[in-house]
């Protein structure tokens, strides 16, 4: 059993939605809860069973009612679990929290959630094993974490328990003191935020909140403190946004109670780990920011310790405090010290690279006492960061890539701020950039290459207006490319990013012109095929710029393909030929195409005649035809359209546009899309839709009825299909264009894997004036569950146009899969009943997947008889007039059965059910509930 559950839980966690396609979530959840209540299962298996509830509670508990019932079951299991099973009890608490939070029970204050909170508080106060083995402390720690999760998901829920939480923190002497402190400050922060949202709230309300009496029934009071949990401010940090938007609580200077609570928390803060201290200070900063009656100087005693810390998290929260309080807490000396400390830490040799990068980022976002900016998050230099102080962070070639770029970024901002565009600072940066270029030229690693081009972009981003340096960089990049043509992707990426970020800068166009010049003037005898491939990529990018002349590019291409020493055409290399065509294609779109017509035509004609690759010849011929037959405007439209289609069937579509200028021919060759559905499938009410198979068994089988019935399933495809008939009718309102339609092809798409794929169905015609044709769907179930089928159709209208339409979905209900017992018509009622009784006995043994169930309702005798005649008459295996119990046998392809014994008792009508496929039971219950409710209403 344990191994079976291990496999099932593993399958569920790998693909929860796929796993639940084979079973109903309610059924799987019921199995989990039943196994959790089983005393025979080990606690190791039970911990495994809780993982779906912890990780995927919304899938299994889709509604609040299901979540509450599940929580009650889990709390019952927790009550029966002995205290020594600490690990399982902790997992139970986590699972309960997940279920109640994710099913909205907590946010709606359901009874189960309130009982669970009481349970968590009881566990948190249980100090019975102070000198024991610590098992109870694990449960208390978990309970505290669960309370934090509940308070975070529903802020303000524990606001009436502040006094209790403060007492727990002060009394605790173990490591749990840290968890209680975190819980207390979270609840306090949310409670103060609550009060800021209430009109007229002040010091008296805050005092009442801090001195609340937990003996009073607090559930009713929660309505007064109910908070909109969709408020983004309560879910996020208040001090990370503009401080002017922080809500305030006007309490006046008298806040002794709150000051006492905050002082107590601050005095004990040194006992916490650095991460917990950071979280505590963050929440405390939010509280003080919301209550002007508490001066920020309350943190002054802790400030010395925070300024001297080497913990990243504590330094970060110190900067957050500085952002919130500026000179109300930090003096000018503090500010200068903190900035110098950040500079020192940014270059400290014992710190890791991520830490040093973090400190550099803090410098660029340093919160100043007298900020010049408007408080936005853009990078800016602090006023106190002088060039002399920043000189300690000058980049060197020995820095790693990230550090080098970060320092270069910082120095560029420093030199811009000080106006040293032409001074020593800019000269140093350019010399540094040149040093990187020399390393790349001498065969630097890929990391160095990427770093150099990123550094070049940073330099251009800040100093592209300094023409002397930018022009020199362009020349050096052209020479670098000529020596290392494999750098073409990096250079083109630099060009594209510069044009995107600096659209008014002409540097990128100048670099492209320089690259074109060095490529077209280089001796062809020294150009290898590898160099040529890179040259073609660069020239194709150059041809995209309308301001750059392409005459030298075409001269270069003509020389490459026509010179006697070139093996390009005779080699027939498809990639190289495609590169040449790529340049030609972009020249076809160039604004100066009229002046380039003859050299471009010569190149395309030469490729058509001499290039040793059929595909390249065909494309060259196509481009030549376009060039010589279409105007420049039409040529641009055709090539732009083919590029937008991603190259699929470009040649075919383009030739169609060249050969067929007629709009009428284009319409005929196009499949049009209707705006609304034109027709639909409506169910044909024809009674029992399944045609029974005429098998060879033609005589009464007597005692061997069940055995003979079972033997039929050995035949391939026996009783495995369902025939459903529909009318194909027009929809309303009707469109006059579709009064008469022809050659209809219906296409069906399944939304799940319960049924085999359906074949397309052809209907000759559909006329509004004639009776609707009948369409027969042949469904072959894998599992006889309800399903939805998407339907679309392609048809021809009377004007000869082809249309595609999306039709309304076809919904296959559960009862449409019901079939009578699949036996020959010659079988007697007694033989059919023998099959029924034999199957019933098998199912009641509860072997395999078999299960029995009971459905009860209130029906009068006349209503019951009418229900059986209306819904179950084709499936009866007993005489309706002679027996007390009505026996109904429902066969559901491919091999499922549902057996019913229907009887009227004194207090209710009973439907005893037995099935060999337990997954059908929820669907059967829903069906019975529907038909009995409708029958009872009709009788009334």
C-alpha cells in the first residue's frame, strides 16, 4: 500500500492537472483523507500524503466549503495524533494553513479557520517541555510560522492578540524568541496600518489595541477591523515607495504604550540573527513612519551598531531607514561615514563579487539627507561622492567583467557630473577602453570580447557627443573587424543597441559606412570564404540604412561573383549564395534603387545563369523578375509582405501577386473568415441512439448468461462506440450571403483525452428553405465522461468563395453515453436479469475499482414511475409492474457498468448503485440529482 501511494503521489506532483484527468479531484481528496485517518498507515506515509495538500491546495480544495470540510478532517487527525509524532504534527499544521488560506476560509473568517487559529495560539503557549527533548518546541515554531502566514495572507486578523503575542515573546527564553518577535512586529505593523485607514482613529484606539483583553470574544470585533486584503500597500513595503504616500496615524506626542513596545523590541534585537534583525528593523521603520508621534531618534541607540555592521542585510535595512527618515535620524557626519563605508566595501578584497556589486549599486541609489531628485529610483550620484573619493573605484583590466562594467558606469557618471568630458577622467576611461580593445585584438577570451563591447556601449551612451573620442573608436572598430571578421555579430549588436538607445546619434551610421568602406576596398585575393560570409552579413545590415549609398556594395558583389579566381558560383555553396541574395534583397528595398537598377540586375542575372545551386538560381530569377516588372512602390509592398509572413511560401505568394493583379482572382484563392458562426449542431431527439449489434448468440443462455456476456468482450471493438445524431441548422440572425451553402467539411477538436479523435464529416449542402440534414457523430470513448468538442467548418457560398467559420461547441453530457445491455435482442428478460445479478455480486465484493453507493431523495410513487419510464425504460432488466425493486443496467463504453436498484421505502426513495469504475460515481450522483429534482418539480 505504501509503495502504491508513493507512486501515485509522485505521479500527481509531476503533473497535477494530467493526473486529475483520470480521477475526480473530490475522489482523490477523499482517498487521501481516508488514508490519513487509517491507524494502520505509518506516519512516514501520512507525511507523504500531505504533500499534495501543501503544494496544490487550490486544485484539491476548489471552493470554500470543500476547504472547510478538509480542514475539519485534518484537525480531527491532529487531535488523535500523539504528541510524540512531532514531525507529522508539524506537517499537519502546514497542510491546514495551506488549505485554509488558499480556499479563502481565512479571508472569509470561517468557523474552521477561527478554530484553527485558536489551536495555533494554544500550541504557541504550551511550554510543557521547557526541559524536555525539544519536540514541543518544533510544534510551537511551526505554529508560529503558520500564524505569520495567516496574518500575511489576511492582514489584521490577529490584531486583537497583540498583548498575548508580546507576552509570549517576553517570556520565551529559547531560540523561539526570534519567531515570536517576528510575529509580533508583523501583527503590530498591520494593526497600525489598519488604524491609519479608519476615520478618526487616534492615540486612544492605538492604546486600546495594545492593551486588548483576550478574554473578550474577539471574532465579532474583527468585522470592525476588516481590511481590504487587495490593498497593495499592506502586502508590500511602505518605505520602498515615495515617502509622501505613507499613511499616517495622528496620535499626538503621547504614545507611551507604543514607544514602550518598540523600545522593548529594539532592546532585544541583538539576540536575533542578522536576517531576522533586518526584517524586524524594516517593520519597525514602517511603524515609526506611520506614527509621527514616535520620533525616528528611537533608533539612535541601534544606529552605531548598524553603521558598523559587515552584514549585507543589515546595511541594506540601514539604507532603507535613511531613505525613510533622512536627517531626522542621520546627521551629516553619519551620511558621509556611510558613503565612505560603501566606497570601501565596494573594493574590499575579502568580499565576494556579488557583495561588492551590491555596494556599488547602493552608491548609485544612495538616499541623501537633502536629495536633489524627486525621490524617484533613477540612478544618480550622491552629492558627497567627489571625484577624489570615487577615484578608488577606477576600473582596471584585472577586474572581473561585472565589476569592471559597474566601475566604468560609476566613473562615467562622476566625470559627467564634474564636467570633465575633455579632462583627465575621460582620457583615462578611453585609455582603459583601448586597453581592452588590444586584449581582444590579441585573441582574448569570449568573456573579454563581450566585456569590451559592453564597455564600448557604456562609453558611447555617456560620451558619444565628444567627437574626437567617438570618431577614433569607430576607426579602431573598423580595423579590429578587418583583422577579426568573426566579431561581426558583436559589432552589429553594438550598432543596433546604439541606434535604439541613442536615436539622434549619427555614430552608428558612421561606423556602418566605415565597415562598408574597409570591406569594399580590401584586396579580394586576401578574402577567404569565412571572411566573405561575415562581410555579407555586415553589408546586408548596411543596406538597411537608406542614408548610406549602396553603389560600392554592388561593385563588391559583382567582383566577388564574376572574377575568374572566385570559386563562389562554381562551388554552389547554398549558405554563401543565400548571403549574396540577402544583400540583394535589402538593396531592392533601398530608397535609391532607381540609380542601382542596372548593376543589381547584372548581379541577379549572373546568379541565375551561373550559380551552381538550383534554389539560389530560382530565387535570383524571382528577384530579377520583380526588379524588372514592378514599380518600386509595388516591389516594397510585395517584399515587406513576404518578410512579415516569416518566409513561408514566399515564392508562391509573391509569384501570385506578380501574375494575378486581379482582386477577384485573389478573393477566389483566399479562404475568408466569417465574423459570426453561420450554422450550428443541435441535438436530434430520436430516443435511444445506439444501434445494437446482431451477434451470433441467438438463444437463451440460462445459467451461463454472465459467462456468455463476458465472452463477447474478447471481440475487437465490441460495443465500443456511441452514435449521436445532430441537426445542422443555420444560426440567427442569418446572413443573406449564406442562405445556400455547399461542400461543407466539419472538423472536430477534442478538449481532453476522454474520447478518440473524430474524423471530419462532409455535408453536401445546407439550404435555409429545406429540412436540416442529419449529422451522425461516432464517438469512441476511452473514459465515458462528459466532454466538450470544438467544431469548425470550411464551406463554399453560392458566389463561389471559400469560407471558414467557428461553430458553437458541442457538449456531450454524461447520460448520452448510456447504452442498454449489449446482448442480442433474442435474450430473455430472465437472462438479462441473471447478468445483472452476477455483476451486482461481483461489484459488491469491492474488488479492484468496484464500489457501491446509495442515493436518496423524496419522490412520490407516481413521480418515481414517471421518472423510470422517462429516463430508464430502455435500460430495464426487470418487470416494472411485478417487482418491488426496479433494476436498471447502464452500459458505458468501452467496458464500464452502472447498476441501479430503485425502491420506495417509508421515508425516502433509494437508488442503490454499484459500478466497476469508481470515477463514474460523482457524475452519476450529479445526474440523479438533476433528474430527480426536475421530476419532483414537474409533479408538483
